[in-house]
């Protein structure tokens, strides 16, 4: 029983002390889908397209 408590205390202290020295950054993102419907100028056929756009930004990398 004391071995389990000691291991738990050791693991928790490693997480707490390890997290103080870690670097952090904020990551924000946005995803959008676009549907395009148009006539092809070469063949005259109607066409449809889906486009997926992903915008990521990373801030507060270095103080």
C-alpha cells in the first residue's frame, strides 16, 4: 500500500515540476467548406466542386 502511494506521489510531483519548465503556445484554427457551381467555359457542362480550407495560427510562441 505504501509503495502505491509513493509511486503516485512521485508521478504527480514529476507532472507538476515538469510542467513548470515546459514551453507553451496557443494554437487557433478554423475550417471552412466551399461549394462552387458553375458552367465549364470549354464544354458548356455544369460542374460542381467542393473546396476545404484550413486556417491555423500559432501565437505566444516566445515572450
